């Protein structure tokens, strides 16, 4: 969440009571790409596995599905939680 601060000529600085939600699919995708250091498609099992192995040295456990493997390794790096969040938004 981001709280927007704005300057009001009459009252000085104010904090908006309404918060702007930034956890959109696009925002989560950008955060994943920043961690990855390049543009990747978080829905691609192959790209996800490659970036986790090559960039972060994370080897996912073998499970029945990529989602189960990611869930098992969520605590290894924040990018895994972001990938799961992105996939849940699909």
C-alpha cells in the first residue's frame, strides 16, 4: 500500500485517508522483472525455473506441479511469493 501525501495550500501537508492499491498484476510483474534483472513471463514454468536456478541458485523440490514446488520454496526468496501472487491473479 502507498499512502499519498499532498500539499494543501490552506492546511499544509495532508495524508489521504484513502490508500491507493498498487498490488495490481502489472505492478507485481514489474517487481518480478526487477528481481530477475530482465523481462520474464511469470506464467512460464520454464522461464521461472531457469531464473530461479541461474540467478538465485534456488533448486525447486520435485512436486506434481510447478505451483506446488513454488509453494514449498516460498521462504527461499521474495520473488517466489511474487510469482505465486502473480499466478493467482491470472
